[in-house]
C-alpha cells in the first residue's frame, strides 16, 4: 500500500496537552503524556464525512517525581536494558484527556493509559530509580459543529 497516495497530512493546533499523573506503589509520582507530532487522514471518507482510517505519529513523554526516601547514589555502570525489573503497582491520580483541533474541521482527543510499570535497581544520575513503562492511548475523533 502506498501511504502517500492513500493518506494525506492534516495540520492541527494543540488545545490541551497536559501531563497525566499516576501514583506508584513506592510513592513516586509518574507524569506521562502522548506528544502528537503528525496526523494522517485516509482519502476515503465514511458517508458521515469521517476519514475511514487515521494514522498518528507520536511519542511518549514520561517523567518521575521521586521522593528523597527513594533516592540513592547514582549507579556507576550504565543501564543494562537486559536486566530484570520488578513490576510495581500504580493508581491513577489525575488522567488528562489531550485535545487537538485539525484544519479539516475535526477535534481529536487522546487519553493516555498506563498499563505496566517496571522498576530497576539501576539509579540514574539524579539518584532516582530507573523505571520502564508501557503507555498506550485511546483516541477519538469528532466533527466540529459550526453554527452560521
């Protein structure tokens, strides 16, 4: 399938792209958001006027607020991605729905979903444990109703 022939890029503005917050069982607050970089709409439309398919290019932005009780001296060795982490539990504190407006008359929302967190014994240069997360998203697209 030729992506460039089947899809076209849609310009957009960011309406809301705040961090969601999750409380880890070790007391760390994890901040996470999906940074939307590109929206592609299929050229084919539904009878209601929606694109039959949408594609997104995005990246995850994740940061941790670690209490002093969880900080240690930084590790002398670099992080080994083959090392085994410990899965830790978490709870949602404040999950934000991110919103974008396209120049094609659509509103797009993205809601981050944290599904797994692993904590490693490696300590980063700030004295914080290394975490690995599985962050997914739920998206929705709506037509913007106009009056006139």
